[in-house]
C-alpha cells in the first residue's frame, strides 16, 4: 500500500523558537495521510501536526511548546477543513464488489427458490 502525505494547512508563525529563540522561520504544518492500493483509497481521520523551525532546522515537539505557541496552535487548528475520512473504491474495487454482490444475490435467490420448490 502506498502512503501519501498531504499538507492540508501550512502557516508561518511569529513565535519564538524554544531552541534557538529566533522569532522568524517557525512553520506549522498539518498533515493528513492517505493509503492507496489498486483497489481502494483510504483517507485517515488522524491529523498530524508538525512545528518546524527553519532557523535551527529542528522540529519543535509539543512537550517544548510554550503557552503562546499553544494558543497559535489552537487558532491554526480551526483555520482549515480536514479531508473527510473515507474509504473510496477504485474501478477495480467497484467491479470486485459488484461481482461479489451478484454472486451473493444469485445464491440467495437460488436458495429461496429451492426452499419454496420453485425449481
Ligand atoms: Zn529554532
């Protein structure tokens, strides 16, 4: 299965980096994953947050966020609409489900016919 990452929201913020104290170059990224094979596309509901400082080239993990960063995070979290979590069948998957349903329905029809003595 191929896993694709989509950056659904990206924001440059003006907070101070807890590592290098630079006020420039902090970037919040909100990432959503999509898994795909030849049958289905599965969009995960989970959203990953990443805070990266371009000045010191380090990821700032939530444990070292200060209150100001938490407030900006809470605001940025409301600024976008995530992709809906779903399982979508591709053409090959739709054909497979269609064939399976056809066999199931014809099996049920045959069973009902045999039970009632119609055949
Ligand atoms: Zn930094």
